[in-house]
């Protein structure tokens, strides 16, 4: 488990348990799931745009924003970081097990 992601998760969790005035994280919790999901969607779109523009520095910033908002979503929904880590570990053992996906036009 990445120590930085663990620390971020713990910080977000502490904001949910002990509200701090002026905290953006607390603001998101107060606004509820719709606001949190909206922010996740916005940040995801910003990652896509930055990557499409080939701006790696900007893409790193946007990925960081997305990871933060995903952590807020996880804490809000009671999803533990260990559960996501376990799922990723389980999937890492499936190398060479190519799934057949629905064919889509990747140019659109």
C-alpha cells in the first residue's frame, strides 16, 4: 500500500469523523453524495482533457485531484482503502487473461 495514498485516506477519514471549519473536505461531506460525484466526474473529465492535450505536468495535477475526490467518495460510502487494495492485488494475478470487450469506436 502506498504510504501517500494511505495518509490521504486517513486525513479524509479524520475530516469525516472530526469536522473542521473551513475544510474543503468537510464541505464536500456536508454537501453530500451528489456534490462528491459531481466533483469526481469533473476531475475525471479534466484528466482526459489534460492527457489528450499531451500536458503531462497538468495531467499529474488532475490525476492527483481525481484521486483525492475518489478518496472522499470512498470514505463517504464506507469503502475501505484495504478493500480496493485487495481487489487490485487480486486483479494483478490475472495477467494474460484478456477479457473480450464490446467493440467500440476508439476515435470518437
